[in-house]
C-alpha cells in the first residue's frame, strides 16, 4: 500500500471511484447500461487522442496538429471506401500510413529547422486541414461499408461494453510497455528531461523526435478511423475539437509539460475523469458550454500543480548540487 500511495495515478484512481460513486448516488441513471455505453464510447477515442499528445509531451514538445491528422485520415479512410471502392483492410492500412507520414513530416521539419514543434505543428494543422477540405469540398462521405458501421456500434454480447473500446485498451497496454520497458521509450523520457544530457550519453535527438511524432500521427490516425466507425460517416470537421482534450488528460495525469515525465496509467485515468465529469454535466442538464469551461479550469489547475512539481524538483536539484 505504501508503494501504491507513491504512484502518481493512485490519487487519480481514488478521484475516479469517489466521483463515480457520488454521481451514481445523486443520479442513478449514471450507471444505466445506455449511459455506461455512451461513456465508454467517448473514452474509446479520447484515450487514443490523449496518448497521441502524451508521447509528444514526453519529449518536451507539443503537437497542435493531432486533430488535423485525425481528421485528414478519417476523410481519406471514408473517401477511399466510398469513391475508390477500396476494401476496409486496405483503407485502414492507407489511413495508418497517412497518419505516420503526417507525423514524420512534423518531426522531420522540427529536427531540420530547429524551430519549436509548437510553431511547426501549428502550420501543419492548417496544411492538413486545407487538404481535408480540398478532398471533401466540405461535403461528408456517407456510404460507409456495413462492416465498419457494425463495428462502430456493436456491443460485446449483452453487456454495455462497445467493441470500439477493445482497440484503445490494447493500445494503452502497448504504450505502457513501450514507455516503461523499451529502450526507445526511455530515451524519449531522457531526452525530455534534459536534451543536453541525452545527447552526451549518445541518444540521437533526430531519432527520438521523429519517432515520437510518427507514433503520435499513428495514434491520431487510429482515433480518426474509430470516429468514422462510430459516426458511420466521414465529415470534414472530425478532429476539430480534439486539441483541448488531448492536453487535458496527460496534464491531469501529472505529465510535466517541459518533458521527461509522463505516465500512461495516469493519463488513462485523466481521460476517465474528464469523461465522467463531462457525462455528469450532461446528466445534470447543465448547459454544454460549461463542459468547455470546466475543461479549461481543470487544465489551469493541473498546470499550476504541474509548475509546483517542477519548482520542487528544481529546489531538490539545487540542494543536491550544493551538497
């Protein structure tokens, strides 16, 4: 138990349990099968979006184009199936390749130019969005194959658990292994913690930055295709509202924006907290714009806590160096 208390995610787990129980007591409909199904569907793609941003935060950068990449892949995925009559597996493969190419472009330009990823991804956000609108001419793709529609709305047996959530759970497990058990994942955390120190021990900055952005693009592509499965169509506005949630969960999960510290489990619990409270606001019939206000306030509070942690770490380093 002492070891659990020291984990960043333990406090978040308590918040999830307490808030879920409190809402269920006040509004028993919160635990209805339909509401649980809606909650898990929203968690499905929010979780992947958060992980796509988390891996960029790990190296001390930001990816403002997460939503634009997801939207471009969603449109390409649905357009290939409707217009080109491409089979579902081939469309999925092409969608993943597009996402990784977009991520590679972000990482490569960032490395070669030396310009902040914030600026680069802000520029590519508009590039990817412009390509999206050029492909669609602002018109949705409606003729999605039945297999895709069925996958997006099917449940596991007679339970309220959607099939959609299987993929995010697998990805979360793989991301935990990647960040905690692989050399590349640890190199990313080392790079985010101190670029100079990472380079001194032989870590390639180019490899770390490009790899992180490629993985981010890959995850954004999966999220975009999952949204198409859920909506049963491809619309040009997919991904437009992803930016705020993509930062909310990792920051609530204790990720340090300067890099070097992220936690996959804590990020997942951050997604749960955002989803539960957002759903609760709907159940309590609170105006939708309060959801956006609430997310903004949560991010502000998390950033203040984040900064306090950074301050404490800096103070400890100064004490250590003086000794």
